[in-house]
């Protein structure tokens, strides 16, 4: 384990060779699986299991160490995020961090806060139900996000005309060959009938990697290697794309987590800092570092607060986007192309392209997942 840890720490210096070493180690470490056979263990699952308890216990020793640890932890996570994002690699680090944080916070609540006797059975039950509802919504959000399936007919009719993989990118950017072969299968509005050159928008609607014609608002995720209907973004925390099929569950996960987390934080602070008003106890709680147990609970309340603040910002951005019927991907694209109304430091990005009014946008958002049943013709129709 320590050897692996060393490799992980050195990784930034020699990312290529060490990634290969990690791949070999990952390939060799297998655990017996309940349903027979053995499964590979992704090493990126392990660091959060060590990092979180070590940093939280360290932070509980002194409030200055607490400040350092609570800055270092998000810093490390952000650094790792940009490191993996640059490589467009899939990693279980963030999902492991999210699930282990939930489990570890609940474990500490049971072992450190509950014995203090300030939390009743009803409060514990509410917290437990909140945790399980969050997990249920999270696993629901981990379903397929709504994958754009290549039309088999199109694939068969066009596959022989493709240039080799290495040249394909060039063919998309420069050539029109792929477009010519597939456009007739894409139904009404074909540019070929009029003999015109394909427009920029047509080019964007064809994914060479998936060999699929994308409906409007679909996008290709380079991390998952799939095209997703109404792609919002790739979420590292659920290790999945957020698209038409799971966007609603994703938002529900956020809401349930935030409610549970805020309730948990308030219970912990009321227990370890009973003399202070709830709103100020996070900033001023005299004597909390006199015992390691109370200091640990206080540190965990701070850790949850940092995570909660980050996710509140994400929820606000998501709610604003849904209210304007804009996806995160469209918002970024519109900001790049300067084609959107922008307000509040980029928190509000309104393209106006798909908006049906506030209620209409939310009604479409709540029902868009249902339009994806295999029998529904709306699979490709939803805009
Ligand atoms: Zn694609
Ligand atoms: Zn993805």
C-alpha cells in the first residue's frame, strides 16, 4: 500500500510512465467477487479512504491544523480534478470520496455524537432516512444518462466509407465525406437535396466517434466515450454523465444531500456547542478543542459545511440553468461564442434558444426522462 502511495505522490512528475505502472498494478490486483470470478480493483478508490480520516483527525488536534487541513483537502481534490480532467480519464476517486465521506460522517455521528446523549431517536431516524434517500437518488442518477444510439442502418451503410481512425478527426474538420454518406439517413431538412454545402450546425450534429447522428442538444463526452441526449456535463462525483435520463435524479440527489447535510451539521453543532447560537457556533465555539472527540465532531461539521457550500453553489447554478432551459454545456458554449445574455458573474446564462417560460422549462425538465422509454418515439425528438 505504501509503495502504491509513493507512486501516486510522484505521479505529476512522470505521469505517463507512472500511469502505466498504475495500470499494471490495477490489472494484477483482483478481489474475489460474490457472484463468482474476480474483479479488478481501481486503485483510485483507495486514496480517499486514507486521506479523509488522516486529515480530519489531524485537523482535530488544533484549530490552526484544522484551517490548514480544510484548505488542503479541497485544494488536493481540485488539483486531482484538473489532473484527471486534462487526461480525459475516468476515475473512481471522486465517487469513492463522495460515498466514503457520507459513510464516514455517519459512522462518526454514531460513534462520537450519539453517545453524548443530546440526539434523540427521532432525530437520528430523520438523519438516517435522509442519508438513505440521498444514496437511493445517487444510485438512480448513476443510471445511463440517455445515450444516443447509432442507427444500425446508418452504421452499416456508412462504415465502409470511413477513413482510418487516425485520419478521422481531419476528415471531420476539413473534409465533407462522412457527412455526404450519412446525411440522407438523417431525415428531413437534408442539405444534400438542395445541393448546398453542410452548415456548421450539421457538422456539429454528427459524432464520428459514436458514428451517430446527434439530435439537437446532445453532446459527446470524451471521458465516457458516448454521445448523451441533452448532455449537461460529466459529473466526476457520480462518475457518470448527466443527461436527459438522469438529470432529474442528479438534481434530487443534490437537494437530498444538502437537506441531510444541513440537518446533520445543526445536530452536531447543537451537541458540541450548546451555549452558542447555531449560526455563530461554527465560527466561535469556546473549549471545543479541549477534548479530541468534540474537536473531531467540530472539524467534521466544518468539513460538511465546506462541501455543502460548494454543492449549494452547484445547486443554485443548476436551478438557474433549468429555469432558463439551458444546459451547462450550452451555457459554456454560448459564453465562448458570446451569444448569451449573462448576469451575476456568469451564474445566469440565458441563450433563449429553448426556453418555454419558467413553468414550461421546469415541466419539460421533470418529464424529459419519461420521454426516453424504449417505445417512445420521443427518444430522438426531444429538443
Ligand atoms: Zn459521440
Ligand atoms: Zn461522461
